[in-house]
């Protein structure tokens, strides 16, 4: 199993799979799998303009799910906006029990374990989906295309890195977009803009208030079940980098918000709008328009803790690791598990822990012994379905 995992990881590492552009990687993976396991019917389910998912089935049984796309695109032009580094990431490396490479945590490591487990199990279904990472205004996802094409099973296992335990409850998420609009001007005559100097010069007022709102939002976390709240500013923009002698009329700030409890995104946006307007009215931004727009990703959904798939996963964890899955609270990672649960599929999530490589934080490090252990757990959950 260890060698098969390495073979799959090397294949995934050699083929870029940016979100919404996984089709080439999915077809290459299908051909590779068909050569090694010809008794299985491997399919590529295409979606969107260039998206693709690897699909296979051994008859009825639970769905083993992971995804092909990575959060970043190795060498993509926008990566440097997040990482500060535009250089290509090096190839996959193996050092004893440790494997290091781009996209192992999200989600090539768990995806490889899921693929090998499914091929060895002889039961259940497999979906390595395209467009499995969060992205706003992204069109149909691989999971949505799958649900529109195939009947969903009663239960599913999400193979993804996470906490060292079993999750049956995951938070929901939304995006909030803050827009502060004044009047444009010229840098050589700062008073020509509203406010003088332009909105970007007064971004600190908005950022300070957002920090206060974030503190209040997190403090109100009821810590329901296994999950919690989180919030972060992911992007700040304004103006035209090629012509900074023009003062922009608009400042835009984008936030990612996580909630384990039932939170209404539009209500959050309205609350934040009122708070920002009150604060800006006491500043140089008093004559600016303030608007906050909410874009839901998915609501928080939980599988009952006594559901058969949860009990089966707990038993498999105990047999593999010798202890029961430890309790967890305040977990803030949201995956397509919330989408499956919202469609009535009892779902558990479990997988290895990844960490950033010390030489390049764009690369993840995984222990092969741990990855192999989770592959055995996935295989058992397919062969002993709940």
C-alpha cells in the first residue's frame, strides 16, 4: 500500500490541477488507474469549461470523497499575492517516512489514500472531485455535478487532512465584501478626492473597526458541538497599480467568515454595515458610502453522533490507532462534508495531519505511516459499510 500511495502521489504531483481546471489531471489519472485496476470502470465526470472529477464504483456502498484541486496553483500568477513567492514549487520528495510536496494537505495526500483504499476494497464508491476548494462565484462544483448525475448514497466518508480525530459536525462559511466609496482624485492634488487623500489613505479606520467587529463575533461563539467560529480578512484592494497617480474612489475589503452555529450571512452583513457606517461617520470617511455584501458558501450541518457511519468510523479508528477518537471543540475547517450533509447524506471526515515544510511553507509534509493507516481505515469503512 505504501508503494501504491507513492505512485499516486507522484502522478498527482506531476499534473497541475487548479480549481476548475482539473480535467487534464482527471483524464490522466483515469488512464493510469484503468491500466492498474482494469476490473474497475473508471470515469471522468466533466463540469464547467475545464473542470473534471474521477468517479468509480464497486456497486452499492458508501461514498469515499476527496478532491483533485489544490488551494493554490503551483506557479500560478496569483499565488504570489498570497505566498509572496512567484517561483515554481519543487517536485515531490521522500525522506524516510516523510513525503513533502505542493498541495499534499489540500488535498493530494488524502486523495491518494482514498484512491488506493477504494481500489483495494472492492466495495463502495469513489469521487475525487474537481472544484472542491472554496472559491467565490465559481460555478458548478465537481460534487454538485456528481449529485446531479448519480444517486447519492446513505453515507459518505470525507478523506481530508484535519484535526487528529473524527469529525461528524463541520461549520458553515460565507464571504463578506466591504465597499467604501468616495470620489476619485489625483495624487498631486490630494484635496480633489473624497475624502482628501482618497479612501485608501483612510483604510485604517475601516480595518480597526473590522477588528473590533471580529472580536465581538468570535466572543459570541456558542461552541455548539464540535465546531466554532472564525473570521479573517483575506484581501484588501483599491486603485490601479499601473497608475498610482490617480486616487481611487473605492476601497474593497474581503472577509472569510466561519460559523459552527446557524448564522444568517445577510444578518451579519447588515450588522456590520450599521457598525461601519457609525464609525466612518466620526472620521474623514463621513461622506463616503458604506456597503457590505454577503455571499453564502454553505451553512453548518451535523450528522447525528449515533449515526451508523459515525459508529463504524469510531470502531475503525479504535482498531487502527488503539484509542478512541479524542473529543474536539471549536473546529473551524469547512469542507464539502457540509454539502453532503445538506443533501441528507450522513458524513464523517477524517484524515492525516499535514504541516508546512520548513524550507518552503508552500509545500506540505506528511508521514507515510500515518497516510497508510488512514488508507486502511478508509478501506475498512468501504468493506464494512454502515
